[in-house]
C-alpha cells in the first residue's frame, strides 16, 4: 500500500477546551495535564481564554498571579453568583 502524503493525511481530531468562570486556559491546561499525557498525540487539544478579563474574584483555588477571564457575568459580582447573571440578560 502506498503511503499517504502528509499534506493529504487526516488531521488529528481537535478538542476545544473551555475554562470555567473567572479562570484561564493556562489553569485548565495544568489541571488536565494527566489527561493530555494519557492521550499523547492522538488529539490536538486547543485551549482558549474567554474574551473578557475577570471583573471580580477568581475561581476558588486558582493560583495567585495568573490572570483570569470570564465568558459572561455580572461585572464585579461575587464568584458564587456573578456567573448566573449572564443567563438573565
């Protein structure tokens, strides 16, 4: 059987990895490190940050000094309830 030229070889499946409220792609990637290692090169994992900088307290347990981001929410609201405000608009 002839080898498939690399330009025509199927790409690895991509997995979009979205972090939670007031968190970041870097934190999620660190949290998923064991899973990423287990899958090896079988998938391409794509990590992205939400478009808005965190406007209030970060997720509980988030490392200090790492910038956080949010997809939606009540600006400056408490972590426990600010995310729900995005559903009410």
